[in-house]
């Protein structure tokens, strides 16, 4: 790709290659701008992916939640009887429920407490599409047994290693003795550093103030031939207004909207804009300096009959070459930063093809815009100044 680009733009490449130091500075600046955009976009995607991971693993065609629901880290309850009422509707096959709340997990090694997200499920009717959860259902049927998210942050202790060595680990959750007897993988998020899954009986024991009749999420499975939208409309119209009926996609979007509107999404978006502006300034300065130093040469070309359009094409070719050459190291360095960030935070951050294409497009636009602005200086080249 690069060889073809250089063959098609020989004059532009020779012009850039002539000043190697200046070219290296320009490419470093573009790479830095791309890294800034990559990191901000990567963190934004990690925010949304981690926040909606639980929603994407639910086994349901429709979801019942409290109308005031915004996020799983601060979830509100609704009457469990609403879920049972849905069984009276044609097309509804089965229902299951979820209890969700935050608790204090005590690190068994350091004895330091840390907030952890607790999921209470019915082991006879599991709501998650996790093979590891289903393999540990018999353990969850026993009181005070939990399974631990191996992708939780290390501040909870080396629980995965201890479970592999001993088979189980004893700890305290809300100052009550529990036994972590298995593992699954959901992952940390911006709202929760770790997760555990318990049976509904253990959950209610850990939270004695909670009532069994109040649940956080209701899951509805429909018959294979059922019309999801039709049943959703029927349930929303006929059930009391203390519940909302959503598809799993709408449920995940509600969570995403919470984080997007809470300011975090805006902050990451500003970071992308800043990176874009930094790139424009850097490329403009390089192209402007190049044009200024070679203004007599450009004026000579004009005197020989070359018009502004030819010179503009050559300048845009320089911008295109710089955008591609600067993008490649920027992407590679960003992939390294993604690995470092994942190791430090356990957030699901990795390079995606669509993100790489988007940043490359922004880089080309960024460099092209800088070339257009620098063109104003090029148009000032007057052949009369040469003679």
C-alpha cells in the first residue's frame, strides 16, 4: 500500500523526505494525536461494553424493570407478582428473576472490605447464559455458597488461584460467612470492580432488610413463534405502571444511556476532539513551514505554467502521505497502551477494526484540512518575486 502511494506521489514524497527531521517530528505529532483519539475511543467502548455485559448474557426475550431504573449499580425494585402476572399472557413460556445489590466483600488475605456487586438467582431457573454458572448450580443450591467472577479486580484477593488450589475459599460478605466454591467470568466495569453470584436464598440472607417479594429484574421467555413486539405492547398496556417492559437490547441501551448522559461519555468525546485539533495544528505547522521555505520554488513552478490546482494537489499528497505514515505507529502504540490498561484495570479494552478505520478517516480529514489551510500561503507565491 505504502509503495503504491509513494509511486503515485513522487514529488510530494521527495519534498517530505528532503527534511527528515521535520518529517519525523510531524509523524510523531500525528501519532500522538492518533494515540489520544484511540485511547479516548477505546475507554469509551470499554465503558459501554463492560456496563452492558450482564445485559447481553441474560436469557430472555423481554425484561421487566422498575420505571425509574437507570443503571444496575443503583437498581430499584418492583413487585415480583408483576413477573408472575405475565404468565397469564399467550406466548409467554417461562419467567425468572434477578436480585441485584452491592455488598462489602472482605479480602481473606488483607481483611480489607471492598464493594462488590451481588447477583441473586434461582439455581433451578438460571437467568445467565454462562456455561460456568450452569456448571456450578448444584453448589449454589447450598446456603452461603457463591461463585466468584475471576475477572474481578485483584483487590478482592487472589480468589481464582485459591479456588483452583483448595477448591473453595472462605470470606465475609456483609460481615456474614460465605464460601466461594466456583468461578465464572463477567468482568469489572466502571461501576463495579467485581461480581459474585449467589442463590436467591443466600442473597436474602446477606441482605436481611430485603423482601423476597421485591426483585430488580424480571426475565420473560416467549414461545419460539411468539411476536415479541406484540406481547411487549400488551404487557406494557395492561400491567400496572410500576414496571417497564423492554427487550434485552432496549435494556442494555438504557444502561448505555445512563453512562453516556452522566458526563463520562462527554469527557471521552472531548478527548477525541482535542486529539483531532492537536493533529490539525501540528500538520498545519509542518506544511506551512515547508511552503514558506520553498516559496521561491513554488513561484518558479507557477512561472513555468503550473497552476494553483497542481500545487494544491501536491500539497494534499504530502498531507495524505503524512496521515498514513503517522497513523501506523499511532495505532501500534495504542494497541500497546490497550494491553497496559487492560492489565491495570481489567476493563475490556482492545483494538477494533471499525475503530481503526474511524481514526484513520479522522487522520486523513485532519491532515487534508491542514493542507487546505496551508494552501493559502502557497497561493501567495508570486512568480514576479523570483525575477
